[in-house]
């Protein structure tokens, strides 16, 4: 595992970082165009099943996203935070329609069975690129700083990407509410938000009548040093052999045309051989430091 001293101190302590003005306007314009078309194509059933997220569209459905996955502005931004030897696992277009409910609180890490998940260094990071200006009013990200390392009472009520929560069967569910200590992370077009996959996060309801589009990309830093089982699972997700969400994650970038696949070649997680880690989305809170809420 990496020497933590190379990683941005604030990211290590809080579990997130905000890199302003990173992406060029022309790239954003292309992303907005393909993402709006993709949202337009999403079925009513897909949007109902993912009402809390708004949509959960695998970015492998469009090779146009290759330039975002490999964008030097993102990779250099991550290097500036101390993350090197990156591999890409998966990415999603999460688009909240106007007048839609909150996204439920969750964390996205799946390797909690391993001791390395209770160390400071993240083994997976999420890069969030909001395609328009976000605020509390239109459903920006909110986070519980420090919850990537310290236990929080929300850890006990989270069943991770539960289908009923995704459909928002009960808007009064505590995982859909505000919590003491939460921090809103509004964003401007071109900004990049980075989170430790273990961080508890959610999004406010979108109270405007405008769609709010987000692209979330999941990378693994320090790839050669990660436990073999983590690398095996990440490679399986990339290849579509297993899903990191509750339904099928195919297609995979392996099906992209050669010129798109070439753009991300250095980021492809090659399988290390051997079995994947046991998929475990629930932290052992006894191993996390107690955190008051
Ligand atoms: O919709 C958002 O703002 C947050 C999305 C999210 O939680 C995720 O990508 O894991």
C-alpha cells in the first residue's frame, strides 16, 4: 500500500477534495450532448427503479466517454492529490430530473472484509463531474466528513443500494434526510469533486425544474500495491463479469471501438489471477474509530 505521506492531507482527513476549474469548455459541451441524449433514451422503468439517483446509466454504453475517463485534466488533478498508478473500474451517468427526491445516504466501498480497508489510504476513489452548476436547491452532493474512517450511526441503517430506497418507497426514510454535520459540496461546470469510496455521501432533492447531470468515475490508485483480491474484483467489474450495482453492468469498455479503447489503455485493470475479494459493502464499525453525530 502507498505511503500516506504522499496523499493530500485534507483528503485523507475529510475524505473528499474539490478541484475547481479543471475541465475545458469544449469537453464539457461534448459530455453534455452525449449525456442529455442518453438520459433522453432512458426508459420510464429505468428512471422509476432509480428514482432516488435519477438515473444509473453505465457510461460504457457510449465510447464518447473515453476522453473523460482518460482526461489529462482529471489524471493530473488526481496526481496533484498524491494518487498515481490509477486504473479505471466503472462509471455512471447519474441524472436527477427536476423536482425529484433526495439521493439516499450510502458509501460505495465493497472491500470491507479486508484489514487494508481500515487504514488511512483509500483503495478506490470516485471522481464526480457535474455537468452544470449545482447547489442545495438542485441536488448537489452532500457528505459526512471523516465518515470514511470513523463509524457513524448511519452505518447501521445502510443496506447499500437497496431497491426500495432506489425507488424511494418512503421519502421519510432516515437515509433520505439531512444529518447534523453534513457538508454541502456545490460545484461549477469544469470542477472535479473527488471522494474516498468509503465516505458517506448523498445528494439533496432537486427542487428546480431543470435536470441535474453528473458523471461519476471510479478509479483505483496505487494499483500494483493493492491486495490481489481487490484487483481481481475491480477487473471483473471492468469486464462486466460482475456488477458493482444491483443490476447488470454490461456493456463494458472492452466493447468500445479500438480508438476509444486505446485512449484508456493505460487505465485498464488487468486481472491479477486468483479469486476476487469477498464482496462486502458493510464496514465492521468496531474496527472504525467512534464518531459522534
Ligand atoms: O447524485 C449525486 O450527486 C451523487 C452520486 C453518488 O452518490 C455516487 O455516484 O455514488
